C-alpha cells in the first residue's frame, strides 16, 4: 500500500498542477495555489489541513479576497463552505476538494455579477 500523501500529491499534480503542499516540521499543514474561473478571474486558494486529516474536512480560504458580508456559503471567519462537514469522507482527497473549490468560485463570480447563487442550496 502506498502512503496516502504520495497518492494525494500525485492526484493533485495531475489535476491541479499549480497547487503545492506546504509543511511545518515535516507535517503537511496546507495546500495552496491559483484557480481560474469561467469569468477570467484568478483566485489564490489556501486549504488548511487539520491534525485529524483525512477524518476531518480541511478549511478553505481565499487569503487575497475580501468577501462581502452577505456572501452565501461563507463562514464568519472568511472560510468558504464548499461542502458540509458531515458530507466529508476520509476516502475523499485534496484534489477532490480543490475541484469543489473551483465550482464554488465559478458560482461566486456568477453571484457577484447577478446577485443569485446558482444551483441547489443547503443550509449551513
């Protein structure tokens, strides 16, 4: 069996080559990189890896963006909500999470232009 982080890095590099893993004291603590939307906007995304990963959903933030206070699917601490904690599974990967962030960012750009968040809504 190959180590999880080896597989995680391979998946991320094959799908999102602009993302990198960052470590402190030889422990992976975050993943970051740029995503581009259908509206030609680019966003720097930071995913903070919790100690209990993969059993806990990582936190996702957009460090270079000041989110509007009425932005749907955001937490008060400026982390974004790409999925609910109870939807996370230890079988999911960082690459999967980045793909969810890409969808979120396209919806965010649409919302900024049209005032409507597209798609089905879930309560937080």
